[in-house]
């Protein structure tokens, strides 16, 4: 049984249908990447998984249990199991790094601060930010802030981490430190669904690549196959432009 199964999901913004039946599976410990042209629906898939955009058809299963996005409690359950990190890291500016990471577990989960702080320091270590635990966001570079945002997302112990272009807002020299943090998470066996324009990174870190266009999956497979020998004209055209 796959860890995450996305079966033929549909989604729309008002009258505009944007996902026309998206399906793929993610196994435990696997990194799967969604690639495709701007506007193809990659962000919408990630948003739909955590209940930010309504799934109007199809189904999503985590460990074989279907998430009913129409039920508020189910959306909460989905967010317990999956966490999303965006391009814009949006740390709480008035709190230091450590508090940014411990806030949700203490406030949302009601856990003891001391116990959560020990875990938060481990997460900060994982993303190479433990030396800045007492710093405030405005004292950090964009790459450092994004690494803190990833640690913050992990603080609620999600099973699946969704990363939506987390390096796209960064200056080029700051991209690698964030990619390194993601690499380390992959090495730790974190299950991830990744959207990134860093194609060489996608190729290196993913076990499967899903190529989307216009709200549909055009083809999916191992990165070498998708990048070197795409079977569709649309994927060939896309990779011809971005590689
Ligand atoms: P991608 O992440 O692949 O660039 P998106 O999922 O952001 O694609 O967008 C898919 C489609 O949905 C695009 O046509 C986009 O214009 C549209 N869209 C995205 N967000 C909204 C929104 N909040 N309201 C209306 N349309 C949206
Ligand atoms: Mg997007």
C-alpha cells in the first residue's frame, strides 16, 4: 500500500477547473517531484492535499485511509499528517528562531515547552540552523529563514512534507544551503512531495518525477526516463526549454 495515494483528483477556483484528474503515488521514505510549466497545477495539487483548495472529485488516501476533505475534522487530520512549506517563508518576525519552531507544538498541541525545545533544537540541527536558535528572522538571510521555515513545518511531526518552490524567492547563492537541508531530510527517510525549478536537484533527489501540463499528468516515471527520454511531445518541449 502506498503511503500517499492521489487518485484522479479534481479541483477548481470558482468556475475555473484547474485539476482535471491528477493521480500518483508516493511510497514511505520516497521523494516524488511534480514538474511542468507554470500554471499546470502543481501548487494546486499541494494545496489540495492539505485542504487549502477544495478537492471536488477523486480521492486522497494516506496509508489506505481516505481523507474526506468536506469534513473539517478530516482536513485537520490531513494537516496533522502533511505539512507544506511555501516559497514565501513568512516566519513570525517578533519571535526568535527557536520560538518560531516551538510555537505550533506548544499552542496547537499543548505540549510542554521544555520538551518541545529539545526536539526543535534537533530539527534546527538537521537544517543547519541550531547556531541561530536565539536570532530573530530579520537577522537572517533568506536561505536561513527558509531553513527555519522547514524546521517549523517539521515540528508538528508530519509524515509527508510538501515543498512548493521553496528556493524560488532566494538569491542564487542561497539556494544550495536550502537544497542541502532537503537532501539531508531525504537521507533521513522523510517522505516528500517536491515542486522545484532546480531540475538537476529534482533529478538527483527524486525516485519518481510526475510531469504535469494543464491540470493533467502527462507522464510519470523514474527521473532518468522522464528527463532523458520523455515519451510525450509536451514533456520533450518543456525539458528542451528548461534543461
Ligand atoms: P503551478 O503551481 O503549476 O504554476 P497553479 O496550481 O498555481 O500552477 O495554478 C494552476 C491554475 O490555477 C493556473 O491557471 C492559475 O492561473 C490558476 N490559479 C491558481 N491560483 C488561483 C487562484 N487563487 N484563483 C484563481 N485561479 C488560480
Ligand atoms: Mg506553483
